[in-house]
C-alpha cells in the first residue's frame, strides 16, 4: 500500500469520527453506506471500506453482515499504546538499559543501544528477498517451521563454518527464533536453579538478566585485553564449580577485546580438567577484519556450544538464531524448542536470512560496514577524548568503545542526567557482576553521528564534577544533585541544542 493510499484512508477515518462527534451520534447509530460516504468524501469505495475496517479493528465501529456499519459508543484508542505512562523509576540495572533502548522514541539518541542504525543495514537486499518470498509456495507463509529450521539456511551455515575449518554434520545444527532464544534453550537444557554460571566481568548485560531468570548463581571472572587470566579463571572454576562458562567470540561485548590463541587453549584445558561446558556467542564475529581464535573451532564442539544470529549484521526485525553443538545436545535442544515454541524459527525469517546469505550481497555489505566502522571508531574516540572520556582499548573491529569517565565519575548518574536530555547511555555496572565498573561506559560508535550527544555529555559531566560523587562512593541521590536534572538543562552546552 502506498503512502498516498494510507493518507487517504486516514483522512476517511478522521472524517467518520468527526461527523459522529459533530452530530452527537451515540452507540448503535447506523453510519452511511460505503458508496454513499465515498461519494460524499470524494474518495474511492475501496478507501472508505478500508477506513471502516480499521475503525472496526479499533472498536469505534461494529460491522453487521448485510446490515452495514454502526457506532459502538467506544472512543477507540486516543493515544498510541507506545505513549502509555512512563514506568516508575527503577535501579540502573541490565533491564534499565534494555527498556530505555528498546522503547526509545525516534527522537531519542541511543549511543547506549546494542545495534547499528537502520540506515546502515542492507535494506534493498531485504526488500528483494521479501519480494522473492512473497512469490513462494503458500506453505512458507502459512505453516509452522520444521523442528530444525530451514534446510537451505542450515546448509549455508554449515558451509560458512566449514570455511573457517569447523566441519559439522547436519545433526549438529539447529535454528532458533533468535540468538537470545538459543541461549535460553541451552540454559533450560543444562541448568537447574542454584547452579553456578561463570561469565566475563564485564559481559553483555542480558547474559546476567537471562541467567537470573533461570535462577542461576552468577559468578564473574575479570576480562583482560586478551581474555580472562588463566590462573584467575581456574581458581574461580575450582572454587565455584560452575556448570557453564558463557562468553563472546571474536569481539567481546562490551570491551571490544579479542581472546588470544594462547589463552583460548589454556581456557579449554581448564574446562576439560573441571568438566566445564562453554557457550560461545559469536554474534559479533562477522565484524572482525580477520578471524581470531575461536573456542568452538579449537575444541571441535566437544565441550563448546556455539550460538549466534544475524540481528546485528542484517536486521533485528528478522529474528533467527542457531545452536551448533554435539549431536546429543542438539537433539535435546530440538525437543525443548518443540515444547516451548512448537517448531523452529519463522520460515519467513529463516527464508529471508537464507536469501541474503546465498549471494555475494552479504559479504559486500559486511565489507562496507567494517570500513565505515573503522573510521567511525577513530573519529568517536577523538570526540570522546576531548571530554576526558578515554577508551580502555581500541578494538580490532565492531561498534563498541568501552571507556573510562574522567575523575572516576559515576556512569549511572551520568546516564540518568543524559536520559533527561533525550540520550540513552549504557553505564558500566550493568555489565559488571562484581559492580566494579561504576566509572566505565559503553558507547556504540555507529549511534554517535548526532553531535548533540557531545553537548549532552559535556553538560552532564560538568554537573557531576560540580555536584556528583565519584563512582566508588554511594553519594547523594540524583534528585539531590543541584536540584535534579534542571541543573543539566541550565548548562551552557545544553542551552545550545
């Protein structure tokens, strides 16, 4: 449907509502026929019919087969559902960042979110794939997915894995509804409430949220520039006896660090000694300029489980993930997915991903994104540096910079001040199981194009320098800082926005 057609339909809906209000019409009153109203409004009958159908869906109108359309007496939705009352203030925790990022309006700036801007994604390729799928058999658009997911997509994934040297049999791979669902299924399969799970500190904040939802006991191990220190890793494993170790492959989230081959080998040796299963999430692997050490590849999927998806590289709207593991584990995951999802991922979503991976467009898209990110990382690091915000390291790829705030200022308070000015940030402690990253912040460089972010950061930093405690201090509540967020709105940098 074209934008013009949508506009005329909306005009007809508004006219119907306005006439009902002007005449004081009440519940049960009959509305004009489609042809009569079309002539009055000088619109096509099909446009008026669509307007009536949409008003029926809203609850404003009731259709009586063979008798026409009647008012229900209900006003229907008067505000968008997304404009519901804001939730009560809550602690700055992993859910806080997810809620702010996912629910942010188009007017919000989101350097704290975990995905590329829509304009960076391969829209034309997606549209071509959608047009192709629209001509597919009716079953693709109407039936459930198979238990293991699209054979076409699984074949493409097995081919990609083989290119890196990981030769898998078909019974070692199952598609899932998303990368998050892949991890959820693995946790359902291998964890019981109270089991310890080892994670990097810091790590992706939703790992912690999901593990707590499963009743797991979360244990952290410090993550350095080349991965966890093996001695510290083994000490934690021996003491806590975790059931799983959950980590990122290639480009670590949030730090952007890369696991070195020597540490990868030592981590695997420790896991073997202590019968530890490793879940390696490779969702950022395609952003690497050159492949780095992979636990799954070095281990051959003996005690390592690989999970991933294409939400970061193709589309977060087309959710499709996967689990690659030993055949016995995959069989159990298949059964769990039937029990919880009645089959694999949407055939439409899997079909779209398969179409995009099948040609050379995906590789070209990634090459373009990697080049763009390389320049953007440098440029954003320089901009942040002028504010005294310093990257912990310069990553080899990806779109994250893990940064230290000047003077040990509190990232959570900075985030709340920025949110009041329409900027969503990701403060360090939401990534830290030990809560030792209070003066750190993760920035998504691809979401930093708008220079208003710099002004908001400068203003918020100035407020904290004047009134806020460092991150290691409990300090006053945000509302006690210079009377709350109005202090930020009064700073020179924000007045210029």
